């Protein structure tokens, strides 16, 4: 399976990552610090956004979730153990998921 990875500088000192599965066309974003760079990269490539994968609850990793969800309809996945500190999750992940 070929994956495409795009590293996006965000804020003044952070990154987000777009990952596209070449076989299925599924696009995931790892963390959501800032919406504008993510939306620009998606438009530039003509990619949809299917999933937002959250690694943890810090603001510089989640603050763009509401805007990106509204703009793309992407599902939000994150750790069930951290769900109380994350934006609303479409899928709360547990060990082994």
C-alpha cells in the first residue's frame, strides 16, 4: 500500500500531517493545530478529508477540529481514555483498534 505524506507547518512552532492511502483515496489528518494550512493543502491537491486523528488533548493539536469538521465533514478519532478532554469524537479508540 502506497501512502503519501504531507507535512504542514502550523502556528509558529507546530506541524500537522496529511496522509493519503493511494489504494483507497482515504485522507487522514494527524492533529489539527490550525485550519488554514490544512484546507489550503487539501484544495491544492484536490483531496477530501475523511479522518482527523488526534494524538492528545493539547490545544495546539485540537483547536482547528471544529472548523475542519464543519468544512470537510471529516470524522474525528481519538483515544477513549482522553475523550473527556478532546473535541467530540466520532470514534473513541481503545488499545488494539
